[in-house]
C-alpha cells in the first residue's frame, strides 16, 4: 500500500455510502432566493432567519484597517471590539464578554480551557445532550474532563447522570435551539437541575439569538446560563461569535483559552458591522412576527399534507427520510423544480436519520411556502 492511500480509500467509501460532501459556489443569496450558475432558486437553506444578512450597510464605516493585525492580547483589541462586547453585556445581562472568530472556536475553546488543568479535570464531568453541535462535543473530547452524554432533551436522564456523579465540577452543555432537529432545550428545567447539583450551565444559543423572545434575546429571556455563546452568522447576518459570563470567568479564558490567545482578533470592520447588525436584530420585532407567522403557516400546511415533521417551532423544519441516497434524490428533485435546500446526512446527523433540512425565514411569502409544500408532497 502506498503512503496515504487511505485518503482515496476514504473518499471512495464516502461515495459508495452516499455520504461524500461537496461545496457549491453561489452567485448571490438572501433570505428568500439564491442564484447558482445563473439560475435562481427559492432559498430554503439559509440561516438568515430575519432576512437582514443581505441588507447590511457597509458604507461610511470610517475604518482604515481590514484586519486587527494581531491577537487581542497583543495589539488586536480595539475600541470596535470593546463597543460590541459592551453592547452585548448590557443587552444580555452579563458582566463580561469575549469575541471569537467563529462559533466553533468559541465552543471548543471554552470547554478545553475550563478543563485544561489535569488536577481539576480528574474531578470534573461535562454533561452533554447527545444531539449537541460537533463543536461542543469536540470541546469535551479535546479536554481532560470526563464526558457523559444524556439522551436528547431527556431531563430525567440528565438528572440520573447528575445524581450518580461524584465530580466536584459539573458542566451541563446544551444548545438553545438544536441546529439539526430545530427543537428547543428544556432550559428552565435544566437550569433548576444545575442549581440543585451545583453545576454550571453552558448554552450555545446560535440559532435562538435574534429569533426567540420579544426583543430577540434568545433563550436568556427566561433563563440565565453561567456561560452563553451567541453567534453572528445566523439571525444577525454577520460573522463570528461571542462568549458571555462573569468577569472572573472571562478573565480565566484570557489566561487559558488557546483558541482566543493565539488567534488574530476579529476584524475591527467586522466588529463594527456586527454591532450594527445586533442593533437591527434587537429592533426587528416586525420581522420576528413575520417569521413566526411563516413557521406556523408552513407547519400547518405540512400537517394537512401529512408530511413527517419533527417537533419544532423554530425556523429549522427537518423532514427525516432516513436513507442517505433517498434524501439526495429528493434534494435533486426539489432543485429541478427551483427549490434549494440541503440534504443532511451522517455523520452530521445519526445514521438512518438523513433529512431534508428546511429553514424558514421572514422573507418567504405564502406563495413560496405553498410551492415548497406542493413539491415536498410529490416526493416525500
């Protein structure tokens, strides 16, 4: 066998299992439509839930630097970063914040940093929902703490895990809205469990921030986790992420979070744009109402057509077909009819749960949704 023959072998295996991934280069997109190769489709694959991602105002930024030119602990931490962190702390009710270049690096970095010390980690356990995002699970796998996974959204299973644990330091980790199933974590129950067992609660609110709550604050309008992660790449329509917590916790990350310490800081231009977008999200009550109405319109129509929906009231509306090949075929048939959405297959989701991941935005019209429902009925 030649050196690195496994590379080609792995690709062939993925192809045979209908699991090989590929990128598609798009011409343009917004919360309603996407253009690829000169052809326009209805876009039901966007995380731009409020439709403001394509309406960013980039003129008159008064910036003369594209990049931060250094890590935040050298000379990369600017007034633009301070302003965005301050706004988020004030808005979400936290003492301190830390900007990151991506949600993935934020999630991985937090868990790795908390349990980087061998003495601490031997007496620490991270309790994770089985359907948590890969970045959260990777954070645990890269840390030295014990990892225990509880059944998806099963508070009783989590309770059982906590009651049996003898660890001094317990961290419960969940998403606010789950990225592939679209359902919401039972945060009020989980928060009470955390308090009872002296555990910290960490919530990745990537898909809830901007969407849930009267002012779009996400999950923290009802529950205040010890650690909150929000991202700017979904409803905010920006790029990057932010970690929020107590002053001492954020200071701890400044000492031990390798992803933050050794990365060039977020672009000052991007920090300014993210701030403007967050302000727009907080004032986007009209778009949130339209989004809610569109979600209800879709789910009501899907039930009338007996389409197999999951229990989701969020913009994420998966239709699980199970078989990866059948899901790819369905994706292609929809694209032939001018509808763009994504076939999600293992290992992104568990085996035998391949699905069409539909996302609804405030930009869709009733006619758009009717078209989607009509085509789904033909193929599902």
